[in-house]
């Protein structure tokens, strides 16, 4: 089949500057391109040519940054190539659907939803209804995302399909499987003076929704029960932008007074993130908001780390077969103290959970499975 | 080779940032000026934003004195403001007119930024800050400005800037951040000012909560259902320097931050800062300012209510204590006492004054909001008409 995949206006594909959607597209595209003729439409970037062919994949890049600007470039391209594609698959930008439909009146349009773009503050409900009519299928990255859209716009459940995202199982690997991983763990621990401390790992944007502040606040209490710990916070505030926001300043100010070492690494490029999973002992997702389903869970599982997540949005959907712990009231630091304490005091539990996570990831969360499911939607 | 992209230059070492402009930017400035039908005799830097990459020059030309501006925002955002300025000028408001390029364009895009040339309005002088007359002039001018911004629709090349729907989010943000102040006061409890701050956070957090509840109960959601052009533009940086007395009345300058909003927010900020400067809330002043505004851009009862709710947010406390997030120790050791003294002094008179101001609500006529968007309303009218024709 000939398929056009349309990315977002924020970051380029491949994910040279990070981005969940960009990572997702780049995770499945090589697999899908073995049988299908793929074109990926995304935004231009000073480090990337405006057109290129890599392997079986054609990349076309138009000006982005703002959706209104990007929309025009997308519509123009689609119009010029309207009869070339069997399927047009749009990623997480419902507002591109109608312009694409206008440019290609007969195309089959698939829409993948990764977050809350259908919420009324982000999308006019009238437009949302029209969009849902125009698309053949809405693929969502968690049941939560699909449920939310259906609740808001009374859409038909049959139009929706959950396809969980994936992780690179060759890059995110269990620590004990490679000498390289152990070497890197040692190196990072030395570099950040972590010694023999149990490392609580947080990976994600430093934004109020992600709850890093609650985790920092939990540390003083946790130290009373587990004196030999450290919290490592991996991630810049907003993709590769390391400017200090009010919130970052707040977290830093809290960290400065903490009795537990709080290591903030700043922005770590995507291709290095997996190393931190080797350095950690327990992974925590502290999200306070109704999160669609954070990719970091898959990364923790693949790395054989036991994890803690919150009962928000789609996050609890990944907890099964004793691979992690769900915190019900994440706005309360004590909830994390208790959950973390349970894991920190029980080495065999940590091990078991880690193993369960890895085996689940191998079964369910590889890109191969994601690609296969996406393909089945294209072929439907 | 990619052309030079203008970036912030605040990290340039060993220069005086107040007067420094990167040579590449200077070069582009000259190229930009060549796009205009004018001979530039002199060019003087008036002000710059090294941390953002923006600047204003006063230029003397054979066509008179003008201003050259490098707008720091992303081009598509800047274009929203540039077209707005042109629109407002055409409505007859006292805003510097844009000079067109040789190709009749409103701006030049170069170095990854938008540049404009406008008239230099002179003479401009500040309205009096010490008597109510000056404040009234400023408010009347603001009203005129808002009124003439109504109906603006940006062209396709611009990105829409709007804060219209964001009020509840902003109120929540204020409340959340006061919670952060509390946590920091706890974390830094060894510093004496922390205790005092800690004794105040509950009070101001409650004020933020109450304001949010009131906003939710108000006509806000019905009001914002009207489309954005109905409300027009907020200036966002309006005060004694961006509103000044000149030929024919009050001129509004520096429009590059304009955005769709309930524009009354500009008046709220002006009232808050004026009361702060006076060290107490003065009903006569506040009333005078609101009435002056109302004369130029009539306020309806619902808008008046929003203004009152917005005044009741702990704006003063929030704005000053926010500094603490960045330098908790310095703030708590050196600045907190003075800041909190100021805030508490104004608190003494604020609530009594607000109570009186609330009673004025009935003097304003209702706007009769139905909660329907203007677009939907027009559509309905059209279909009704059609039905009748049939």
C-alpha cells in the first residue's frame, strides 16, 4: 500500500529533537516500510534536508512551528499528491483532518490520538464532530484516550481502536544482560556521586503535571526509613529547551533543601535516555494529570525496572501481572513514601516486578506488535 | 548556506548590553531600512531586549522622524500584532501608523524576525501620575484603544494570539503557585521571614480559590462564547509609558504583545498597580478610572463583574512573592519583609474598597449574554431568514 504519515508541527521526524509522536513514527516506520511504500510528512529542520529517501521511506518536510503555518504546507502537499496514497494517517492533529479531507476528497484517513487534543479548549466541538465523521478509524494509545474522546463527542465505539505504543527492546534492556550496561551504570553513578545509594528514577518533562515536586517533597520522609537513597530527575523542561521556568525554579529550590541528594541531569538526548534506566533501581512516574499513557512505563519495563505509577488517565492500564504499583492519590507525598518504601525494603519483590515487566514488554510492547496492529488498520 | 538567524544576545561577554547590538543585527537593520522609501540620516538605539532578541531605534529620515523595530517574537506571532496595529490605525485610533515598504508591505521579514517602521509620535509626555486626572486620561485612552481593536481578524499568514479562554487556567495557576510558596516557606523555615510568609499563604490561597469560584459562577463562559473579534485585543503591557499624551489625546504605543482577550484585563492591571503605587486602595480613584474607561468603551454589567473578580485575585501578593521561586534565600533574607509589608498595607484597604466598588455593579447595563457564539447567532439568523423566504 502507499501510505502518507503526517506528523505534528512541533518536532521533526526522525526524532532528532525528541518527541513521543516522532519516536512512535520512527519506531514503526522501518517495519512497515518493508511491505508498504511510506511517505512521512513532517516539519523542516536546519539539520535535515527538505526531501530525502532513506531506505524505503520518503521524507518530505515543510515549514512548521505553528499549526496554522504547518497546515498550509500539509494541505498543499496533499493536494498535489491527492491520488497517490491509499491511506493518509494523521498523527495527533485532529485539526489537520479537515484541510486534508478538502485537499484529498476521496482519501482514506486514519487518525492516531496520543493525548487530549479533542478537549473543548483545544478543539471546537462542532469541528470535532466533523473530524470524527471524516476519519475511518481513530487509533488511540490507551483506552483512556479513546474513552475520553467518546465521552466528549458521543462518538461510535466501533470507530476506535487502542494500539498501545512500544519501546525499542534492543536499546532498553535489562541491566544483567550486558557488560556494557553494567559499565555505564557504574560510570553514571560515579559521575553523579551516587555511590551505593538506591536510585529512585524520574524521567520526564519538569512540569507541574508530571509531579516531580511531589517526589522531591516525599524524600525527607522516605529517608527516615531508607537512609541510603537518591532521587535522579532526568529531563529538561520542554524538549531540548533548558530555560528555567517558575516550576523548574520551584523544584530546584525544594531540592536544595532536601536531606536526600537530588540529582537533576538537565536535558538528556533521546539516544542516551536508556542509560539512566540502567543506573536506576526503582522507576517512578508521578503524574498528577489525566495523562494519556506515558511512554516511560514501557521503557522502565523493558529495562527490567520495577515501577510506580499513578491512577491518572491511561497510566494504570500498563500495570498487570505484578509488574508495578499504582498510587491512588499522587498529590500526597506520603502516598509515594509508602509505595517506594514497599519496594525499597524488598529486593526480591523489586526483582520479580522487574522480570515480570520485561517479559510483558517482550510480549506486548515491542515495535513489531505496534507495527502489525497499525498495518491491520490500514488494511481494514 | 542558511541566512543568519537572530537569537537573543544576552550571553555576549564583555559588552554593555544596554547599548550593544550584534554586528549581524546591525547589518540586517541597514538592509531592512533599504526596503523603505526614505533616506536615513541618523539612527539611535532607544531600547533593546538582549534576552529575547528585540530592539527599537529612533531614525531621522528625509520623511521625518520614525521608529525602526525588530520584533522579538516568532514571525507568525509578530504578524498577528503588526496587522492588528494596522487595523487599529485604520479605525482612527491614536496609534503610530506603520510605514509601508517600497513594495507596499507592512513589514520586512529578515534574520528570522519581523521588522517594522512606524511614525515617531512627538511630542509625547506622560500623563500625570499624581493626580486622578492623569489616571483618567490613561483609562479613557485605553478604552478608545480597546474599542477600535474590535472586529480585527488576522490574515492567514499570522498565528492567532488569544488568552480569551484561559482565565480559569490562569486563576488555577495563581492558586497552585501560592501552594508552592507555602512549601518553600516550609523548606526554608530556618529563615525568619518564612514564618511570616507561612502565616499568610492560606489567606491568599483562599482568595485565589474564591476568585476562581466566582469566575466559574459568573457569565464568563457565556461571554467568551462570543467570537474573539467581538471582544478585541488586550495590550498586555499598558501603563504610563505605553500610553502617553500626544497630538489630539492619548497615544498607545508598543503593540507587539497584543492578544485576543477580555480586554478589561488591561484596566484591571492598571488599577491594581495604581493602588499599589499609592500604598492604599482609594475608591474615588478606582471609580474615576473605571468611569473614564467606560466613557470611551462602555462596560456592561457582566464585564464589570469580571473586572471586580479579577481585582479580587491576590495579584499583588502573587506578583511579588513569585520572585522567591528563583532566589528563595535572597528573597527570604532581604526582600520578603518589605514585600509583605507592602502587600499587607494594601490589604487593609483593598477589601473595603472592593466591597464599595461591587455596589456600583447595578449602574451598568446587562449585556444579555445567551452563551451562543456570534457565528452561531449569525447562522441562525440566516436560516430563519431563508425559512421566511420559503
